C-alpha cells in the first residue's frame, strides 16, 4: 500500500460519519499514523542516500576539474621546455598531446559528474519536499487524533449521562431506582394480601374479643354511670 493510499484511508477514517460501525476509528487512525511514520523513516533514509551520492558526485566533479587543469599545465610546461631546448620539440609535443588527451578525459568526467549533481539536486529537492509534507501531515493527523479522542470521551460521558436521565439505561441509577420502586410496590401488595387473608381467617373468639375490646367496655361503663347520675337527679 502506497503512502497516498494510506493518507486516503486515514483521512477517510477521520471524516466518515459512520466510522464507528467499522472497527475502532481511533485505533485505525493510530495505525495509519504509525504507517506514515514508517514511510517517513524510509523517506529520510532515501534522502540521506541521495545526498551522499550528490556529495560524492560534487567531490568527483571538483577533483576532475583539478585533474584537467593539472594536465593542461603539464602540457604547457612540456612545450616551454622544448622552446628552451631542454627537450626535443617532437618529444615535448608527443607528451603534451598525451597530457591534453588526459585533460579531455577529465573534462568528460567533469561533464558527467555535473549532470549527476544536477540530477541528484533535483531528487534531493523532491524528496525533501515530500519529507516536509509527510511530517506536516503526521503532525496534523496527530493533532486531529488528540481532538478526536477528547471528543470521544466527552461524547461517551454525555451519552452515559443522557442515557441515565432518560431512564433507558437499565443498569444505571435511574434503572436501579425503577427496580427498587417495583420491589417496594410488590412488597406493599404482598403485605396487604397477607392482611386480607389474616382477616378472613379470624376465629369466633377473635371476633368476640375484637367486639369486646377495651374501648367498648369503657364506653359501656360510662353509659351506665351516666344513667345512674340522671336517675339520682330525678
């Protein structure tokens, strides 16, 4: 998978509204960023290698320029020596010709090295641009991932609170209260039912005792006292 394919996938993971239906969008984004960092490492290694080749080409370029200049100077010295009579002119020209041939070889190498330097400089510029773009992209995605994580935490907390407040969450506080209400209502109903059964099962003695309870006895005694009091006044 290429760099831009991964970039597209990472962007899609962030922007897609229904991404939570796929897997974990945060984990997918983190994996995408790790892939981008691996690509960045490879790009940096490639950039270093191209820069090394460019350095070698420039070094060779300067060396061959020096070599060409040196052979030209040698050819001039040979001719000067011949003019001074120090060596035969024919021998000086032969050696000078050989020196100039070496100079031409050096100049050819200079031309080739110059082309390589131009090519490598172009590659370096392109790679450097890609590396900077990749770094910028990674930083942007890391920042957006931080925002996504914060939004996810807020969303989860809000969802939990709203769920509890709406009473949908059976495992939440509201759900527990509703269950408690049902349990208390059931206990109250059971108590009332047992009370009805107990009343229906009263014995005759229970009914007599209930009728002749202390309140009734006291009322009856008061009535007799009132009657006696009224009779004495007559």
